[in-house]
């Protein structure tokens, strides 16, 4: 069961900061250029905390956070609450809204209880996030999770709360309207706590931050010498929880760009690929080719050459039944490992791999550098659930949930 509880969040004082100017995307999609732009917006932009810079950047982040609290830039809410969080956005000329709520979730070992991951993690981000967490002792942004509520039982409560004016609202640079309401009524709080007791939580985004918090918790519990039943503030993590059946829940693919260098032998590479894939030359319509979900397929670019790769039936049958549906797994196992000689350690570190989300980014890279690129179709949400429930993992960066949660709406600070 998922054990959740309300908390006294720390939020921007809207008399001293304009929310639109201080929120940011999650740390892992912020480029250097984007970071500079965010800093120019406001001296109090959350990017200074989630992506600190400088020689002693983690200690600097702690100092900045402490000063903002001392100076009243950030204020702690007066009572424990959950935070209803709605994102309104436009996709394909249609308006959507995605609604969930932010609360604290008791940490537990991944895959051994009610909290289920679906992706492997990269080692470098975990080290970075741990060093930051160790200093600031705060969850500066929310882990994004999903719960199963096919009957949409919580929707009635959410719609009632959204009839009031939000406590804070801001349009981000992607045109997404981010709004939060405080859920303070004790009956509503208890209803949410009781409802989630029977639910599993599937991590959608934030695997690195969750793993970091778990490691930190284990170290602190050992240092403090506390028993299993003695819970401390660091036994919890701040999490955004969204219904798996929410109409606004979208998942996009993450494409791969591979640095191939001067020693690359294209002829041998295609010979290796052809052992497991049928190769379709001169693809004219990428989206049409990728839309057939009956078999694993993706697009390969080498320079300006575009080829379609379709997994052969005999290769498909050799795979685990669940992995037969996961294009990133097939790509990593049968091409990156088998034909490009990557090992698991190199993949875990993202060795010579750049992850992008648009075909335009792929074209820009393949036209400028000696690279190959793989364009993938999106992963179905039900496949993500199957992977998690079977204690399996997709390769890192298999999914891209849209829109991203804004950082800076609420902070969970502990000692």
C-alpha cells in the first residue's frame, strides 16, 4: 500500500516574486542556454537551487535556499496540506488538462512494495542529485507518479476544489498553465490518505531523484540508529500523483543520437543489423512508418540516409514476452550492444549518446556531426505498467511524459 501524508510546503512569497519568473522545467532537461535565460528572468529563479553552479555548487545552493527563507522570498505554509496541481496545455490543436495532487509518500525499496519503477537510471545524475540533497535537505521538485483509478473517483473532489481561485498560477515557457490549490480540509485529506492505501504508484518521471532519496534515507537511518518503526522526515519524498486514466496524460518517445567517430564501418554495421531486422530503404513518411505498432520498428539516420528497421519474427520470439513490446530494449540489446559493442556500464553512463525529443533535433545533429540517430515511436502507457508490475526495467530515457512538471511550485524541506 502507498502511505501518503500532507505536509507544510515551502512556496514562493508572491508579494516578492512573480511565479512565472521563478519556476523552471526539471533539472535534467535544462540546457546551459536555458539556465542562463532562467537566471535572467529573476534573481530568485528555482534553477539556482535545482541546478547550482560554481566550484562548491551544492553548498552554495544550501546558502541560497537558507537566505531566501530568511529574507521571506520563500514562506512555509501554516498547516499541513496536499496540493492539487493542474496543468493546462495544447497539443495537436486540442486543449488538455492533467490533474493530480502533491503529497509526501513513504519511501520504500523500489519494486518490493507499492512503488514501482519502469526505467533504469544513469549513474552520473544520481551522484549529482545525492550531493545536492545532502546539502539542501529538501525535495526541490516532485517525483511524478501514476496510480490506477479507472472509475476516476478522485475527479469529483478535484473538480470541486478547482471551483475556487488557485493559490498560485503561472504560464511557463512552453505555454503550459500551472495552477495549484491547497487541500486543507481534514475530511478531504483523510479521504485521499485512505484512497491511496490500496494503490500502487508507478514512477513516471524522477527515477534518479527517488533512488537518491532512498540512498539518503538509508544512510541517515543508519547514522541516527533508528528502528524500522521510527519514522523521520527523510523517510518521505514529495511526489505528484496522477491518475493513469487522466485524459491529459501524454507520453512521448526519446530518440537516440550516437557519436560514431571516424572508424565506423557502415557496411559491416548494416550487415549486423540485418541479422535481426528487415531494412526498408528510402522512408518517405516517418510518422506513417512508425504508426504500425504490431511489431517493433524504428527509423535509422546515418547522415542524410534514412532507413526503416523492422524486427524479424524469429528475433522477436527469442525475447521475453513483455520486452517484445519495448522498442528501446530491442534497440539497446540488438543494435547498441550487438552491433555497436556497447556494454551495460557504457549505456548506464550514456556513453556517446545524446537523448532528444524531436525529429528536428535529430536532423540538426546528423547534418552537423558524424552521428547516427534512431527515431522511435512512443511507448504505450499499458506497456509501462506491464514492465513495472513484472519487476522489469526499460532502458534509461525510454519515456518522456508531457508536459513536464514545473519546479518551484512547492518545496519539501526536512532536517
